[in-house]
C-alpha cells in the first residue's frame, strides 16, 4: 500500500471518528432542546435529561452498528460471552481504576492548598460533578434524583461504550494498528470529558477500558468496567449523601472505608490487567489456530460438493 493510500485511509478513519462523536453530541442536543421546548429545566430534571439523552444515544448507535456491516461478525460492536474468570479480573481492575482516580484527585486537592490556579481547577471540578451546583436540592424531585443515580450507573456507561469502544474504536481499528486505535480512542474519550482535571484520569481510564475491550473482544467487559466505576464513584456516593441522607459521621466512615479498599486494590488491579492480557492472547491464538485448521476442511467440503 502506497503512502498516499495509507494517509487517505487514516484520514478517512479519523473523519468517521469525528462523525461518530458529532452524532453522539447531536443526541445530547436533541434531548436538551426537546426538554427546553416542553419547558423542562435540565438543571432541575437532570435525571430525565440524562435518561433521554442516553436512550437516544443507545438507539442511534445500535442502528449505526446494525448497518456497519451486513454480517454480524464484522460489525463494530463485539459481544463475545466472557468467562467468570474474566469477570473476576475485570472487577478487580474496576476497583483499581476507582482507587487510581481517588488518589489522582487527592493529589490535586493537596496541591491546591499551595497553588491558586490548581485551587480554582479543583473548585471548578467539584462544581461540575455536583448535582446541585446549579439548582437548589429542595427543588429537585426525589424521583428525578433516583433516575439520575440509575442512569449514571447503567445507561450512561452503556451509551458511551457503544459510542467510544463500539463505533469509534471500530472505525479506528480498521485503519490503524490496534495500539494506535486504543490510544486515539482514549484521547477522544478524555477530550470529551473537558480540558480540566477530568481529562487526566479520563485518558488513563479510557486506555485501560479500551485495552480490555480489545483483548476480551466483548463490549460486555468495557461496560462492566465503566458501570462499576460509575456505581462506586458516582451513583453510590450520590445515593448515600443526597437520597438516603445518612448521618455525616456514617457517610464519612463509609467514604473512608471505600476509598481505602479501592486504593489498596490498585496493586492487584495491575496484576489482574496483566493476567487478563496474557489470558486473552492465549485465547486469541487458540481461536486463530482453530480457524486456520477449519479453513482447509471447509474448502475440501466445498470442492466435494462441486
């Protein structure tokens, strides 16, 4: 393949990747302006907004995946059934990712005591993840907060995995080497979380999740990681602090215990990731050998039929 052919192939993959991201953003805009049209504030009813936008993204990209290739095996989204051993490894990796982000944010908070610009970034980050930063809590219905927690835990992870690990990585992996496609997918994923404190941990988490998707060959694995991360990092803390409203001392004790567990999980998470990669490489090699052995048999059978 000539240099110009390669360059054109790379450019097309990047362009299609941008189309995927724009389509993803378009679903959010449709949900936003749809609610505005009916006079519903997305700040007050953020749970409804995230539900509608996530469902629109899921429907859109399931259709997108359906028409990505006529044969199911060649479509973007890979849904191989993963083993219980893989699930165990993924859970450990997910706990480690939460621990990494906890440590990452803790460092920023410590540094913010000495650097004013970092302090401003930390304050901006805290506002961005605060459900009630733009609206008084008493004006938000309890049912909307419950929808918000559920959507954060399950629907947002599913929608983002269909977009980034499904369609985006699918386009990039058809043009670039696997590791390049992984890095580019993680870069897109990180940038979509904003040029702030978010981007650092979003890049690292994006890399790990995309590598897990590539090696396991299943969106189930990336969804499991993403969902577990959101449950432990967002949904459960939100439920404890804003819906169940446990006493402050109890909340503090739960937070300290969960943070300690996830931080301690970082070391086993590294070994779990290495084990998952090795296990997946052996599986992929065995599958490749099985397919190569079946090919001559299929050709002989076809010749015999003729």
